[in-house]
């Protein structure tokens, strides 16, 4: 077993049900975690059954009754200590993220840093869970708004960010006074178990109630149970549009709340006024980073026809410099796709491009040779395409970049907005008017719109999320904390009479 696995308290066989204080015997499906890096079995996790899930929910409900009584700054102190624990475990956890998911080691470290950053943000926020005061129309009355914790928050996360998305949700939910039940992707279960091990030490030292931090490793059946459970007032789900629609429908039927972070089909508009020295690195990183498996990965490049040939040639040269290989080797830029199913979807997409009449500027395909023991390494591809093609309209979670040509700025905006997803977008220009139009109500219809930076990556301080079929959810910074709380309007009468609204008289 690799040293970083031992450092994180992982064994060859691990339980997948955690009540916030102890691991319980899991009698659900067993999940084997194979690394896409080398195809080797990392370890197994015994998944949660519906019976295990019921045990966890009951414990979480009990914990909520106590946890919500802790002052928010005191809850923030717990989160501060979690941030310190993550700092100490940054290297081994970053390696695990890289090895189990396949992203580069630097990206793995970056993901853990996101966890640390959201801890820091949440600590400050724990003293700023503010309401609002307003004047009443009635004499000797006072009105204000305040926020209360919701209760049990369900977190369903995807494989591409095995730890950060859970932290975005749980750290904010905890300082708000909620308790969390996490259902991670069954493709990266060991990352979730490692996070529980790190947090548990902090919780035990501070006598945090059992049930504040829970884990249920499982497949879609656990997700269905959570989505249909009236005891879980909020479900935050990250994943595909298809999955998100099912979660949204189930939670909506019981009038629960959702935070949905779903697919992205992100584009960069490249105008004649773009500085290509800035643009090209942003395009390449956005398209090939995490092997194209970010929800914010750059899928479409919308290029003005006056610079189209130049950009195409420049990108072809840049792609020749990309090094594919073991993501734990810092010399490599691109690691593997998550599994063989993802490889097949990638190959299917390449075929669809050919069927539609597209041509390849940079050919794709599976990497040949002995280094590809896992059969999960593929070549980043660039294809000339049209926005209306179905394969361009659909999101392929792989490193395929589509080049789209435009001649008029309004046409570029129409292409940018002409997909069903609305997560991230960017424009590369030194023209102030173009950038301001792009950021205005006439421009990008995405939740994230950038100028002279790429589509991938987001800072903790801003709310993260998208519109249209991306789901409309917001996580992380700004006032995203309000999603984890219920809003209440209060009116206080401190006078000696009871004036009724609109001057109604009701004498008894």
C-alpha cells in the first residue's frame, strides 16, 4: 500500500457508512476503487444499504437538535480547526485525489487548497450571518428578517472533484447550524473515507455531536433514497444534467430545496482584439486540464474569421507540447480519464464528429504503448465543427475542443448562448465595449462570465454555479450560505395597542 494511503488512515478494505463518530458495518454493495493512473486496485469500500442510510439519517436528526444550539462563531471555530487539519494533510490527500481520480498532482493539491480556502471563508462568515431590519408601517412596531438552519443537508458529489465540492457544501452548512450526509461518487470512494478520517479527529477533540458529519457510500439507490426523503430538506447535487433532473424531480415533488450544479458546455469568444499571448494558455489549460473532466472545461472556441487560421495553427503547435502521462509526475500536463466507460464516450464523440462532417486539427485517440496500463489515457483533440451539431450541443466529459467561426459580434454571442447549458463563459478581447457587452444583460447567459481569463477555475469568494440546464444552483462564496438556511420575517409590537393592517377595526 502506498504511503499516502496509510497516512490518511485507509486500509485495503474500508467501511462506507459513517455516523459522525463511528464506522458501522456496511451491508450494501462493495465498491472496488481502481486507479485510472495505472489500473491497479487501490482498495475496497463496503457500501451503505438502505438500512445503513436509515441509521445515519436518524443520527443526523438527533445531532441537529444539539448542533443548531451552538453559537455560529463556535461552529466556525470547529471549521477553522478542520482547515488546519487539511493543511497538515494537504500532500497525502492531494496525492490520493490525483491517484484515485486521475487529475494531475498539482490539481490535486489545488483541490485540497480549495477545501482550505472555503474553511477560511466559512470561519469569517460564521460571524456575519446577518439578517435585515426594516421600518414597519405601524407605530411602535419593529420588523426584521433572520435566517435559521434547515436541518439535514444531503450532499451528492461527482467524481471529478472528489473532495472540494463536499467541502464547499459542508463547511457552509455547518457554520449555518445544519448537519450533513454525504453521498460521494462511487468512482472515488476512498477520497471520501479519507476526508471523514481527517474531520473526525477535530470533531472528537471538540465534542461535536455524533451525526453532524455523516457518510453513505452507495450508488443511485442511496441517491434516490436521499432525494425522496422528507427528513432531508435540502439536497445539493453535482453531476450530469440527466442525474440532476432526476434529483430535482424527486425533491421537487416533496417541495424540498435543491442546489443543482450540473453540466457545462463552456465557450470562449476570441475577438480580433484578443491578446493571443494571454488567450492561448487559457484556452489550452481550459480544454485539456483534468483531461477535460471539469464542469468548467472549455468545450467550444468561437473565433473571428479574420484570425481563425492563425489561431488554429497556433493551437495545433501548442498541443504538440502537451505531455500525457502519470499525473503524479509534475512534468506531465494531462492524466487519464476516470475509467474505460469514459474512454468509450470520448471515442464515440470523435466518431460523431466525423459523421457530422467535421475535420480534426489535432487527431484524438487512445494513447498507445506500455504506459497506458489502465487503458484510460487519451489524446486531447481539436475539431472544426458547427454549433448546431448534436455532438457539439451535448457535453462530452473529455478533452475535445470544437473550433467555431464567426464574422459578427452578435453572431458570436448567439453561438455562445446557443446551447442548453449555462455554466461558464469567457471572452478574450482588449476592447472595452466588447467586454462590457459580454458582461451585460445582452451578453453571456451563463452563471460565470470572464474577461481575459479562461472558463475553468473559480475563486472561493464568488458564488459558483450556472443557469439553464446547469441547474441554477450557487455554492461557495458571496451569499451562497443563504441556500442552507430558511428565511423568516419577524414583526414585533412593543406598544400597548394592537393596530390591525389597513386600518381595520375589530373591537371586542
